[in-house]
């Protein structure tokens, strides 16, 4: 979807994204002719009057801005274009793309990771290697001293 929006000085314009599914990757590209504040907010957050909305993205642009977010839950979302501090009207071109990411397939019921992969971590391996090297160095030092 691509639209061009005029944002008058001292005002805000919104673009509504209806029923965006959970896990969707939303990419937004903005080109403006001056400074505009941008936020992407869930409709549920705007409906709660007592809470401060927590946008998925917040930023500003003087000319160009691009960002990408993954939608945490199915809802309507609003892209806010804010020119409240501006003294001139701004022309803003917005391009929004949404792609649904395929969920990772669940492993088959009979799947069992190999034992060496199941409980091995980098921190464990480096500790084991350090301890082993220390013991080997100590043992070789004792051998050299006894000869």
C-alpha cells in the first residue's frame, strides 16, 4: 500500500492498518518534505485512557525513514504522522508492506536431539576446556620438575 498524505502544521494524521496478524513483518518507508514525527501503535493501547501508549516504533525524519517491526499480537495498528511542532504543512509519502512469516514447523514427536547437542553450551565448553588445559599444564609441569 502506498499513499501520500498532507499533514498540516500543528496537526497529526493517522493511517489505519486493519487486522494485522500476529507474527506479520511490517515494513514502512516514509519520504517527507520536512520534519515529521512517526509512531506505530496498536489500537488496543490507544483505547486505554489511563495508560501511556507504548509504540512498536517511534522516530522522526527530515526527509527519509524506513523501519521494520514484527507484530506481537493480532490487532488494528495506527501509523501516526505528527507535525504538531511544525510551522509549515508537510507532504508525506508512505509505503507499507506486510508479509506473514511462516511459523516454524514443530519437530516430529519422535525427535530427540543428539546428546552432545542437547546439553552443550559455549560457556560450558570454554570452562571445560580451560579447566582441562590448566590440569594438563599442571601435570606437565610436575613431570618436567620430577625429571
